[in-house]
C-alpha cells in the first residue's frame, strides 16, 4: 500500500478494510459471549459465529483481486495461497466435516484469526489515510509472535480431526471405478495439505520478523 492510488480505489480500500476490521470484531465478540454464556465450553463455538465468520473470511478473496489489478502492493499468487488455505480450513474442514467443530481447534483458530485481522485491517485503514498510531504499528508487528503459531495449531487440530472423521467415508471423495478413471481421497488430500504447512509457515513467520525490525526501526527513527 505504499504507492499512490486513485481516490476512488483509495476510498474503496478504506471502506473494505474498515468493514473487515469491524466484521472480525463481531466474530470475536460473539465467540467471547458464547464462551462466557457456556462457562468456557468450546463445543458450539463455531455454530455461534458461523455466519459472520463465513462472510468475512470468504470476503478476503477480494484481496487476491486487489493484488491482481494492482491497487495494493502484494503478490496475487502469494495472497491467493494464504487466503485459499483459510478457505479450505473454514469450508470443507470446519463447516462440512462432522466433529471438527466440537474440538478446541476452532477456538484457537478463530481467536487468532479474529485478533490478527482486527489489527491488520485497522492498520491498513490507518496506512491509507496516512495516520498510523505507533501502538497499532507495534501490535501489527508484535502480536504475530503468539498469534501465528497458535492459529496454525488450531488449524492443524481441525485438519487432523477432519482426516480421522473422513477416513472410511465418501465425504468429498471420488473412488474408483468411475467414468474418469481417476480417484480423489479427501482424507489423503488433507494430509498433503497439512504437510504444506512445514515449508510455508516458517517462511511467513520469519518474513514477519524481518518486517517487524524494518517497520518498527523506521518508526523509531522518524
């Protein structure tokens, strides 16, 4: 978001990021309300926040479009991979695979997603209007130390729960024989998907560490 963009695009991005920041706040508040009302029972958390979670996480697909048309300075391919990974965990894994919603995974995952996105989208809004409080900058480049590992832990709990739930069923699978003479096994695909975290997560995590030093150093010297 460092380069100049047109006023129309800028206004749109301010609106988009504002709505997403508030939307994730709604998700977090609803989840906390559920946990308070049930005295900490994590089963049922997903049902309590399903609609806003689905809306605002799926809306992140627009970030791929933003990168592709050049109104933000991000890699469209990298953005697509990051957003797609969450879409996979949200829809086929959490929403459609039985039993996943009753584990501690969704609580960890949704909490980390929500706090991360509230801060991230608010940071983008402030950057667009060129008023970024140091506190928000610090939160953006510090909280990830805890939120990223815990969020990934929650995601992997969901994925591995889905693997065991899907084994022996036809859920999202396409077994042989069939007219295409090819098969697809949902459980195996989830295992492969989870293994992709091994090379990808460290790259994203250490990228943020480098960005933290750069951004906070720049703010202190300003």
